[in-house]
C-alpha cells in the first residue's frame, strides 16, 4: 500500500491507479481506474462549498478499486474529502446520485454518524460540471481506526462499542423500503413516486425528499453489461406473509 502523495495542480499521477499492479490484463485494468479531472476546479469548488477563500493543498489517498479520494486542505485549516469515481465504479450518474442520497438518509433519517456531504455533481457535462468528472465533497470526520486501539481497551469499553453497533443495526433493520432499487433525491431522477417510501416498523413513511429509482448495483454494469437493455427497477418489494 502506498502512502499519501502530496500534490497541487494537475499532476498525471493524481489520475492513475498507483496502489499496486495487475498480473493479468494490466492495461485494461489500469484504464478502468484512470480518470481525468480539473484539479484546480475541484479545489475551487471545495473552497466555495465550505466558505473558505482558497484550497491550499491536495493529498491523494491510497487508491481504492472503484474510486479515488483526496484530502483537500483549506486556508482556514478545514479539510474536505473529495471522492472521484473511476470508470469501473458502476452506472454513471446513478452511482453518485444514489450514494449521496443514501448518505443523507443514513445521517438524517437513521441518525447514523456518516460524513456530511458539502457538494456533489453526477454530471460529466462541462457546462454543468467544471470539474469534468463525477465527484462528492464530504466532511473529513475525526477519529482513529478501531483496530489501532482495540486490544488496549478494557472489557467494559469493548462492551460500549458493541452496544453502540447494536443500536445502529437495530435502527437500520427497523426500516424496510417499499421497493427494490436505488435511493435518490426526488428531484435528481425522472421516477414517479408510488406509495410510501419505506416502513418504519409497521408504519408507512412518506418522505418527499427521497424516491426509489434505478438500481445502481455494479452487477448491472460489470463485465460489459452496461450496454444491455433491461429493466433496472425500481420493482415492487414482495413480502412473504406468515401462514
């Protein structure tokens, strides 16, 4: 695993996959993980999103298989995480739009401590997206890896961690969506709402901010399946009734 690379400006290394090598089909694999963008516009957009005067530095995080992440540091000391999707990340537009709405839902409806999204753009049209690539600008949440201190915790401290995880999981499983597909903001997709968005326990919930739309699962786009015409949803959820 490579460390952080500090860069300012349009350095080609920012756009390439640099975490490792591939034994088979390396050129093809690298092309799937190569993305061009206007770094200066990304820095400007991030600064505007958090009320800073300018972005003073860009650090590239170790590459993921499906995205690139950068830490953008502002002149006021605030840091922003910029996530850029690789070409192999999934269905363009849907992947970013659904991820942002899902993060919002998890943060504000399910009360899960996920990063706040400051700005995002799922378009690659230069007229509507000066960055030139889909991006999500989000909060750099403070904290440390649990694995770095787990073995130093006392038993009662570990129980507190388990209890917190159980409370989150209980909240997640209490909500059941009425349809199968991807979660989106209502204004970002051309899908007509039908019935409640989800059920909180047995209670139907209608939320005009969100809607169930096309599935953004990579199973619909991997292995050249993105060109195959078929119904990606949303489809009605079938619930087995007790006998």
